[in-house]
C-alpha cells in the first residue's frame, strides 16, 4: 500500500491505468482533503489517467478542530507567519517527493492546485522547488511573503490565479498584486477575477481550472 506522511484523500485514475499525471489539491484554512476533493470529482472524467491527491494539512486548525491548517492564521506577525509557513512547506515538499517516488512520475507530470491558504502554500512551494512542476492553479489566495520568495525562486511553472471580487476573507487586491509581483520574478501568471463572487470557487473557476490542466498536462 502506498504511504504518505500526510493523510490524504486519493482518487485513482478513472481509466484504471497506471497514473500518467498527478494533481495535488491543497485545501484552505479549516478544511480538509475531502472538502477540496469535490474539484477532483468534477474533473476526473476529463483527465482519466490522472490521480488526484488531496492531503490534509499537517496541523489541526486552531479555530476549527474538525479541520486542518497549513499554519496558524490567528498570528499577525509577518515573521512568525513566514516561519510557520516554511515548516508547512517542508512537509508539503516531502509529500510531493513521495508522490514522485511512489508513482514514478517526472515533475513535469504534476500540477498543484490550492484554495485560500492552500493557494498560498502552492505558490510558495511551487516556485521554490528545484525540479519544476508542470503548472499551478491558485484560487482566492496570495503570496505569503514577497521578499522571501524573491530570494528563493527556483522554478517558473505555468500559473493561473483566480479570485472573487467580493472576497472579504482574502482581499481580491492580492490577485493583481500577485500578478505584478510574479511578473517581476519572471513568471507570467494568467489571472481571472470573478464578478459577484465571495471566498469560494465558482463553477466558472472549476471549468477554467480544468481547461488549464488539460492544456498543460495532456
């Protein structure tokens, strides 16, 4: 049986073939892998040779003990948030390395998808990995610490960031900030702002994400 250091909700390829692509989905603050696996279920029939892996973040959520967190969001100090995110990043990277080893896939066959705090982790880990992943989709997130990331960019995967214009949890201003920041890092990120959308992934966001994955992974 395949083992991972993070608890994971796994959805096997619909084709029943050996996985040709791996899509790792990182949930938001207070959620879990089962929550975000809804995206995978919607996408599965269009990516029949892909395995979808939805890990639980490494910590029990400080405000919702039924869910998990990549790092504590009740902390306000930037340096502490960065420190905690780096600990989570190391655990996420260990998980990604296990995915490659267990499935015998090249890094170009892996996509990272994240929502909210999971988006923040995906951006930070995805751009810092020495072996470049194929692509990255981020919903309703932001760059955790621009200065830190600027000094540690090792990869420039294809990126698509999306956000709701009425998001009151993570301000939509972070979407445009991320695009400009990534451009300075030499990464040309595609973006989409959704009208009349709060802190969630709308149906259009799911469809656009799927099209991006198909274009880059197939």
